[in-house]
C-alpha cells in the first residue's frame, strides 16, 4: 500500500537520468580500477625485477671507447640520483672482478663448459618467488638465476650433439658448478638454478656469495659498478626517462617499453577513474535529490500516515528499500556492461601483444561494494532525516 501511495504515480524522468548516470559511472569506475590494477601487474610474473624497476647503464660513446669518459658509476653519482623526487631507490649491480667458469655437473647431461660473468643484486630488487635465495659460507649449493639466453645456448649445444634438450623445469633440477679463480688458486662450488630472467645477461648470485668470492679471489678489491638498479615512483616514469636522456643513460628497450606502457595507459585509466568517480557521485546526488523531491511531493500523504499511527521507521524503510532496489539494478547492469566491455578491451590488448590476467581485479569488486555501502548509508540518513522532520511538525 505504501509503495503504491508514495511511488506509483510520481514523475520518474529525474530518476531515469540518475539511473543512466549511475550506470555509466559505475561501468567506467569498475573498468578503470580493474585495468589500472592489471596494467600495474603486467610483466611482474615473467621477470625477476621488482615493480617499476629498470637496469640502467651509461651509453657507450666514441669518447668512452677512447678512454676519455667513464662508463662506470661512482658512489657520488648513485647518492645524487637517490635524491631525485621521481626515484624511490637506487642500488648498484655488483659484478665479479675475478675469473668464473661454469659447467654442468650432472650424470644425465653431457659436460658443457663456458667462461661466464656473474652479478649480485640487492634482494629488495628481486621478485623471485623462492625461499632458496640465500647463501652463507659452508653451504653446499649456491642458488643462481640463469639468463634465458644462456639456456637457449645450452639447448643449442645439446641439439647439435644429438642430446635431448632441457626445459626450464628440468634445468632447475640439474646440477651445475662454478669454478672461481684468481689465476693462482681456485675453488669449485656446486650450484643450482632457481629461476630465469630475460632482462639480465649475467648469472645472478646472492650478495653474500659475491662478497665471499671477492674477498677471497680479488683481494677484497670491489669491481666497477657499470650498472645500477633504479626503482621509479609510481606514475612518474616520464621524469625518469627524461633524466636518463639528459644524462646519457640507457636501459634495455623492453624494460623501457613496459614502463612507458604502464605510465601512459595507467595515466589514461586514472583520468577515466576520476571522471567515473565524479559521475557516480553526481548520480548519487541526483538520487538523494529525487528522494527529497518525493518526500516533498508526498508531505500530505506522509503526515496522514504518521497521524494514523504508522511507525516512522516503516516509511523510512519503504523509501530506503525503493532507492536501494533502483541503485542495485544500476550496479548489476553496470557490472554486466563492464564484463562485456572487458571482453573487447582484453581482445584489443591481446591483438597488440599484451596479455593481461583475465581474472577480475579484487579492487574492482571492492569498489562495487564500497559504492553500494556509501549510497546505502547516504540514502538511509536522508530518508530518516526527512521523515522525522515531517513527524515532528
């Protein structure tokens, strides 16, 4: 009875405008949050580098080739770079300054030997999902991260020798060893692969092992720092790239492309997110105004019901349920539109060679719940205030 009395014969044009605004706002709100999260995650599962991280080195020029300029980094240069507002952290990449020999040491594969160079990175810059990335003197195995190109070379050798090639999983089960030497004394150390990287050309080892080998086979003299790891702040890659160009620095092209992609697409979806929040906020205001308008148009009916002894809470619940139902329909429809839009946007990314996770972002789902709760609280408080203002008159 209350529903027919208060809502059935009311002008609904303003309500439809609010529903349409909420529908569009919610669709783009969910979409922008979802793709902001997915773009930010892009590339993290396939690389060993941490978030927003680049490996940077100085460009080799004709002057550096003739020894007129240096291509290594000084501690002063590293400290100065840390002070830049768009830089979160900077760490040196430690390279060996002693001889390293790598070979297979497994009865199931033929002997493969090669001179290699090794590097050590700060653990803070690694995204290796392994509890084996540690070493101390006396431990049997040294964990290492292998450049994928090196595994390709190893498989090429095996193929040419008529031996079955090895997959990533099999390579991580095989035994290898390193021989470290200063030309006079040497030491053999067993090692195992715990991961692979497409970004670094050297074999990566824990910092503790590099410190141990440097003290023992390089008389403790540290090697030159020819590369550094730079973690940029979120959304400020453009400033970092300009700094690199201005100071003659460079990074691997794939790292730059991924970082630039994240920056550009992230900025785009951030703009859409802001517009979506404004649209949802505006539509919620229209809903609230429409509720106030309904109560204003139904003053006589509401007062009559109150004078007849109807509990004010029943009228409040009637208004609350009506607007929650309408807003829920907009939410569900908006989520359905998001799923349809997601299908086409994901296909566009795949066509461009960008494979994002197909799962729906939890942040996007949380945004739906948060939007619903905020609107529910606002509509309940408005209905309660307006009804009790009529009850007290």
